[in-house]
C-alpha cells in the first residue's frame, strides 16, 4: 500500500500554533484514512494526545531560517517514509478528506500550479530581467502554498537544483519578497521551466486562497468552506479561478490569519477534539450562530455601501481586498 502524507513547516511560536491548528483540522477530517500529517519544526511542539496517531512532530535542527525560511518547502525529506506527500503552509486549514488529491495526481512526480507568463508580464515586478538572467523564454506564476511531491530520484534532482539556485539567488536577479525573503515560488518555477516540468492549472476545488476571494463562509466544526466573490468584486486575477468554490483546503495569509473567523474557527479546536459527542454538538451550536451573524453583518455592510454608492467596488492590492470608490 502506498504511503501518503501532508507536510508543513513551523518555525517560531506563532507558526507552531498555526501548525497545531492545521493539524487539528486535518485530524477532524482525515482521521479515518491512512494519510499521515507531519509538522517539521525548529523545536518540539506539544500536541493533543488524541491526534498523535496520525499527526507526527519532527524536530529538525537544520531548518532554514532568516531570509531562507521560505525555502524549507523545497527541502528533500526522503528520510520520511512516504511515497507521495503534499507540502502546505501552516496558515491553512483543512475542511475535507484529502484522499481525492492523491488520487487525482497519482501519476505525477511534481505538482505545481501556475499560469504562464511571457516577457511583457509582471509577477511581483517585471519578469523580463529574470527571464534573461536565467536563460528562459517564459515563466509560470506558481503558488507555493501547496506543492505535491513523490519521494523518488526525479525529485531528488529537483531539490538539488533548487538548493544550487538558492545559493546564487541574487546573482540570478531573482526578486525578494516580504522583508527581504528569498522566494520558493520563483526558484521552483525557474527550475521547472529549465527542466520542462509540466505546470498545472489552478484548482480551487482542492485549495483556495483568501487573497483571491473577497468573501468566504467557513465553519471548521461542520467541515464547511465556501469562498466566492460577487460581480462587483471581480479582479482580473479572478479570471483564473471559480466564482464560487468549496475547497478541501483554505489558505490564509498575513491579513486573513488575524481575522475574526480564523480565530473563532480555531479557538476551541482542542476542546472539541477532547469532548464527548454531546459537548461537540454544544460547541457547534455556539460557534455556528456566531459565524453566521459575523458573516451576515460583515457582508451586509459591504452590500449596503455598494447600494449607497454605485461607484464603490472591491479590488485586491497588497494581497488584501479593499472597498474603494471609483
């Protein structure tokens, strides 16, 4: 039987907690299958004993830090006994069984999602100098919050090439992001292009981003996730995505991770896992109305503003949605 897993990296107290929340969401939705969940961290993480049958914490003293921290996702983990695994950011939550993902991509060595870009396009800046410096004619703007890898020789080569490129990062004119960090997405995309890897279209039914969708309704305790936007909130990047989606995984970002709905969805996770069936129902009866009224009043306010000012519209910049007047 093939061994499947989910891997996330957590460095520092804040990301330890995100990883715990993610692991708990995995347990709620995947405890009855054979998929394992691995938190690779810089120090031990205390896990709820009830989830340790399928959630494993591995302490790695050689995790990359500082400006290399995002490149951990491109590290070779052949020492973990897995045939195929998903790498996701710790600031995600899982809302459903992940088995369909492994089935869908069962024949692929590497899965990276992205749309093709040419000389005149932009990806966090003009990409023409990047293409020239790396001797490629095009690039794919991939999203690094989810990768899928097989543990095989082909991927050993991929990880090796990524490591070599990270050492020449600035020399190859690769832009840095978020407080001068090296970007795993650029490296993976360039290596993929240089070696003729197949890039896949975005699949919001598998994973959806809060940076793409202006609106969402999520309830982890009932395994419900809906991300969507209205016609007035369409941004050109949304043309690559479904108007409405019910994803297996929701990926948050630096802004949405601090939102009320993320906090209320993760507030009682450990208590919920430890509770009897009756107390689980009680928690659902508390959380569900709270979320319902939160979303109702939040989006009612947006819609009221839209009706009051016909020129008001929503756009996304700086990785966050904003209501603006034309």
